[in-house]
C-alpha cells in the first residue's frame, strides 16, 4: 500500500491546492452534464479563498473534488504535493484524514454519537491514542467544553456546526474546506461560527476554501473566486477586511447557493 504523507511534512513548498484543467462530467437521465470545465487554480499555503457563484454553478462539486470525495473526469488534482491520480478510495480517505478538514452545510454529524465521539472519530480512525483528549480540547476551543456528552439532537444548529468545526480542525489539517457553513444558521450564530473559523485558521496557518453566499464573508477571505456554469469566470484579491457589498455582483447577492 502506498504511503500517504501529511501535507505539513511535505518537504517542498508546493501550493496546497493545484488544479490543472479539471473537469467533471456526470451522466444523468438527460445525458452527459458538464458540471466543471477546465478549472485551473493554485492556492498557496495559508491563503483563504471565498468561493462564490450562483446555485448550481459547481461550487460543491469543486469542493468535493478537492476533498477527494469526488473524482475529476479529466485534469490533475494535486493537494499539498500529493496527486490524486489513480489513488484508491482508501488512500484518498487516509490522505484526507491527515490533511483535509471538511465542514458540510448540514453538519453531517453522527446522531448516535456524542459531540466528543463525533470529534474523536477521525483521530480514532487514524489510530491516535490521544483521540479523546484532543477531541475534548477541540470542543473546548469552539466553546463547547460543557457539552461534550451531548448528542447532536440535544444541541442547537449553531452548536452542531461548532462540533462539525471542531471535528474538521481536530487533526490540525493543512487545508479546510467549508461548504456554506453558516447557510443553516441565523445571522448572529453564523457570525460567531465564521469568526471562530478565521481564528482557528489563523492560529493553525490553515489554507481555507469557504463556499459562501454572503458578500461580507467572502470579502474577509484573501481572494474571491467566482464560478458560473462550471467555469471560473472571475477572481480577485481582497484585503481580507473589506465588507463593501458592491464588490460582489448583484446577481450574486440575489442568487441562491
Ligand atoms: N450526482 C449528480 N449527477 C448529475 N448532476 C449533478 C450531480 N451532482 C450535482 N449535479 C449538478 O451539477 C451542478 C453543480 O452542482 P453543485 O456543485 O451542487 O453546485 P453549487 O454548489 O454551486 O450549487 C448542478 O447543475 C447539479 O444539478
Ligand atoms: Mg452547493
């Protein structure tokens, strides 16, 4: 079995994300659909990307490809110097465990496990003997130290999303991918989750891809990438602080992720 290197031990300063001519074609009832077309993207270590675009543009599909949860139909996906080409599902899962944290819009927590068990799970899979200690510390870091034995059903939406964040960060991933992490939260709770994400990312020098619909959140990222109809149509650097909604198109504000 091939050896899976963690990005943080990678000797070369390769970009954390390198996509070269990536496309995704899926076959549906109506025939073949081109979901992503010729995506080229290089993301250096520590950079945060706001990934925006209208509903159905391909944002989630792109995130799934970068996570190794979906295979590109063509092109090259290299994450932290590790090529996804011809890797088994097992190798991709192992690579993800050591290097990539994923936050899904609808949390994806396991309902029959406590918050602590949910967060410890990826570390247990990775055979870490300190899984529970680290999980407890991660829950503490997201302000849920007092909720560790609660089940997801006993937690609010914001608390569940914070558990999901703790789970994504617990392995100290070099890359964090988040798909509309505040999409199901009220404004105030969402703001708190985003604040926490940027703080954790900064503390851990995490490269971050944040799919969002909120112009203010996108503007907090170092760079905004816009996808329309499966293609990158626009990208620009931000100063990471602006909250000027005019820099995001009207279509974007009116759209629905
Ligand atoms: N498994 C699938 N089979 C066929 N089409 C799909 C599949 N998953 C997503 N799509 C289509 O791919 C396009 C992009 O979807 P998605 O990546 O979820 O967009 P976004 O996250 O930007 O809203 C949409 O048109 C969607 O209907
Ligand atoms: Mg989506």
